[in-house]
C-alpha cells in the first residue's frame, strides 16, 4: 500500500518551499514598515519620499536652508511622489510658498504631493490663505482662502487685470472693500514686464515662454499687504545680456554679483549695453522704496540676497534658480 501524499518526501519539500515563501513575505513587509521611520528625505516606501519642511520656511528670512529644501524636493521628485511633513513649521512666508508651488507645478502630472498641517495655527492660516492646498493634497478640507492668492501665468505679456485683482484682494481683506493701490500695481506691472528680460536675450533660441508666479497676502495683524513675484527663468545673473556685462565688470575688478545688483538698482547699468534696466524695472521699484511707498524690498537672484532697505547685499552659499522679489505696502 502506498504512503499518503502528506507523508511523502515530495510533500515535505512542498511544505518547506511554502514556509520559505511566507518568511520572505514577512521580511519584505517588515522592511517596508521600517522605511517609514527613517530620517527625512528617505523613501517611506517604494513610491513615496517624506520630506520635512524647515521650521523657518522663508526665503526672505532663512534663504539658504529654504533654497536647500527646494533643491532637495526637486531631487527626490525625480523618482518619488512626495509627502511634505509640515508639522514642525513655526514660521512661514508667502515667498517660500510661491517657490514651492512653482516647483510642484513644474512636475506636471508625473508626481503627487501630499502634506499635513503645521501645529502652529498662524502658519496654517497663511498656507490656507495663499492657496497652497490647491496644489498639495490634504486629508481634510479647509475653508476657501479670502486674504491671498497665488497667480500663475505662462506668458511674456503684462497682465494688468491680474495685477489689479491681486491689489483688490489685499485691500478687501485690510479695509473691507477693494481699493486701488498705485504703488503695488506699478511694482507688479514692472515685475511682469521685466520677466522676459531677466530670462533671456534677443537671440531666437532663448525666446521662450517663461513662467512667473505672483502672490499677495494681507497681513491683517500688521496692516500690510505682502507681495511676491517669482520669475522661474534662469535668473538675473545667468541672463545672456548680463553675462556679457559681467565681463566688463571683471575687467575693472568687480566680480561680486551683490555689488552688480546694487548698480542695477541705481540704474548704473547703462542702456547702451542693451540691458533694459535704466530708468525702469528694478530701478523703478527701488525708487518706490526710497520714496517710502514700499515698506520693504527683498530680492533673491541666483546666489545674491538683498534686503535693499536695510542695505544688506550679500552672496549666498547656494544658488536660487530664478529671481524673486518681495515687497510690502
């Protein structure tokens, strides 16, 4: 009489194979759960990386750490969907939000970005009012924003209606009704008109569309309207025209881009060079600051940081990809 199947050598080999297979499955599950406890910037699983947002998430107040985070985000987004850990954020400004949104939008539909909420209620309000969660998935919905807006435009054209709308959003929140603010409107128009000039020269191969983002946030507690204009082109100091000008500056012993930015603001970079800054653009916005119409002006362009009103012009240890202007009225 033959032995039953479960007592044969063949059956024993089958059972051993099943046991090994189940053990491998358990190890894989344990490995995946362990990844979720790894330091920030490491993959949580095969498809998602968790990035911890800096506690002081602000380009105007904490430029180097914030630029480093934006670069880290871009690097991880090449291979992973992103989960933003905002829980430890205690200070935030709309300039950093606009830059992060621009980075997210540049991914198109290739990646999903999720996030949680900071513990700080003030930071939650700024994120919500800026329209940040229109671009980052959140588990629970928040009320529609009323005090701010992130506006995105893919065009070389100046958009007067959009500039007017941003001004009205701020005045509505600050004064209870939409009002004109010629200072803010003019600064927005000058920024829009300069976008293409920052990004490229007259050469045909550089005549491309550049994307800019503009935000407004009404800081009701201070009675200020805070504007950010972000040009996502190559930045002032990598533009074709200014690269030519830098050769002239180097010939006279000036190699620091922070010093060159001061000359640009003062209108000392002549129109004879073909660089379109004399009497308009940045000099025009700078004049608004000198007259007291603008309360604060901060510029970040490539490796240069300038708190213009405070006279703080310096080089950064890391390069920002583009040009950012921040002002308050």
